[in-house]
């Protein structure tokens, strides 16, 4: 085998994105919250950027003018002594006070005072304000249960076993690990009997009721027993029997078969089911705190009666208004400033201009895209989800003369506030199917029609997927049965057997 090195000439075309273009694409893709964070970071890292607050500028100018007037006024005062009234005594008293308080007046002997952050009264430290407004860390389910368990009146041995068991409680409130495995993982040897005693104690002391159950049936049984202990007149014997012996039949809604097996009537089973529906199948979820998802819309869509049309505006009031500092711009033209400093300031000003241009381009592109989408989906805004039309991103890209990737970035993570609620902008871009009449129908519109059919069906004789397919076909929507089943599942409806009411 022979190896050799050689030089060859080859012509090729390559597209390399400039840093400015990359930044524009990144800014376009940011949501409102992310853009706000990006601007705050830029204010901290770029010395040439500052908050654009005309009111603050006016106040600063007024304060500076007032201070200058005060200085000028004080400078005009004359110093004189009243010879006629013999002011020498005043100077003597002043000398006596200085001699008596010399130690205290001497700066070298003063007690050092703590240094405070410079600023006018009322100024706020942004970092301290952010720390004060930050949400406290939420406690986990196990941490909350350990706090409850610390107040339980139990023996020390049961307390230690209970603390060990709490480590195995999941967010639903269940202990799904076998007691044998729990005993094997204990730091000290614990017998099965003590583990069971600790489990019973947990089920008695911990709230909400049903915590520390090993399965759904046991969880609901504990809640029924707690209700009976609170009110001795209640009798849940039927419900307990169904949970212990026929839980699967209840879950599968096999009520006729359950009636034959248990000897109960359908009416008795129905009443028991209603009682069980009032119980909590996952009590731990009451303790598990899920962080709420806050959404700041990027655009507002409102109906204008005068124009008989929908008007789009951008939600940019949350964004900090920034500008390039005039003081730093002046430094670039000041010959007394050394070259190294001028180069540093020039670089920061250039980055600041790129950022401002990218934000302006983002707002312009987003406004154009939202206007085009709103114009296409006016029927949806007027009538609701059933009137949502299919809309591919390529159609908006062709209409606006931009690349489809630009539309995708403009839509990514954006929310709009409409008369139909606050929606993700991407929701208005949907694939669709063609009806028998030749009209295009979006998937969300088909789901809305399917939901309406199921909501109004005979609950004692619900429609199967084949029947739902035929019902959609009667409305001019011809889709496959498996698609109907998929849409039904997305809507949260079980199959016909589970929807049936007896």
C-alpha cells in the first residue's frame, strides 16, 4: 500500500452564517420570558447598554439643576461678624466646645460606621429584590410526611420504622415496594411484624387519609373506614366488598357480570360506584406541589368593531426599554481617552446595535406572521375550534416571502391572547384532511366535532369507534377508524364499554 501527500485545487460554494445572523435567529426564537432574561443579561454584561427611562432622565436633570442653583445661591452669601454687638464671645464659646469635645470630634477616634450601598433614599438593590421575590423551595411529599410523622404519638421503634417506610412513599401516596424488600434495605435488622405495625401507624397518623396504602383498593378502603369512624351511622359494607373482591370488574365497568357474581342489583352497584367516585385515588397529589406554568403572551388579538376585523398588537410592555448610552458614545470620539478603552467601548456599542437590530427584526417578523395567521383563521376566532382551518407553515412563508424555517422560529414558544383564550401560536398551524365535499378540515376541527358527538350520545348505549366513524362520515368527514380511536384517546374518552351507564 502506497501513501503520498498532494495538493489539489477545488471550487465549492459554502454558506457560513455571520455572528449577526445567528444572533437574529436566536432572538427570533426566544419566547417573551426568555427575551426578557436575555435583555437583563445584556444590561449586565454590556457597558454600552442602559435602561431607556425618559422620566428618570428628566428627574435627574431637574435634580442636577436644583443642586446647582443651591450651590450658586450659597456661594453668593457673605461672611461677616457683628462688631457692634461684640461677637467675640461666640468664638470663645466655640473654642471651649471644641476643647471639651475634641476627642469625639477627632475623626481618628470616631467609632467606625457600617458602610451602606450608595444611592438615593428609596433606591432598590435589584439582586436583593430578586431574592426577596423568589419563590421559596417547595417541600417534597416525603419531607412533608416526615414533619407530620414527627408529631405522631408512637413508640421510638415504630417511629424509626415509620421514617424508613416514608422513604418508599411515591408522589401518589402509595408504597409500591414489597415489605420484604423494605425490611432488607433497613439500616438495622427489622422483622416483618414491626414493619407491618409501622405501616398501620402511618396509615392512621398521616394526612390526607389513604397515604401509605399499597394499592388502589387498600387506599380507598382506608378512606371508607375513616369516614365510618367519623360518623358511625354510615355503612360502607357494599363498597368495601366491591373493592376487596371485584375491583377489576368495577374498573372495567362490567356491572351486569358484577351483579351476577356479587348478588347485588345494578342500582346498588351504581350507588356504591358514586360513593367510590367521591374518594381520592391518589392522596399524595394533594401534597405534591406542581409549579404553575406562567405564560406571558407575545401578541394580543382583539376585535375592532369600527373596522369589523381583528387587530394584532405585540405584548412588549414587560421588556426593559434599552438604549445605547450617550456617554459611552461620546467616549469613542474623545481624543483624551486612550485607544484601548475606545476599542473596548466601540466593541460593546457594536454588539449593542446588533442586539437592538435583532430585537426590532424579531418584533417586525412576529407581527407579520401573527397578522397573516389571524387573517387565515378568522373563522376560528368567530366560531370556535370547529372552524379551525388547515394551515401549513409553508403557506405563511410563501405569503410573506420568507423561509419556512423563519416562520417556525417565529412561532416557537410564542403565545397569543385571543377572544378564544390564550393559545400557543403553533396551535393555529394544523394539518388537515379533505372532506367528501372537497373542503379542507383541520385535525383540531375533527376532534371538536368528535367531542360534540360523544357528548350528545346515548349514555346507556354509547357509540363504538365504528359508529363514531360513521357519524363523522355523515357530517362529511371521512377518516379511518384507527384515526377516530386515536382522536378519541387524545380527547380523554375511554372506549364505549367504559363509557356505558347502566
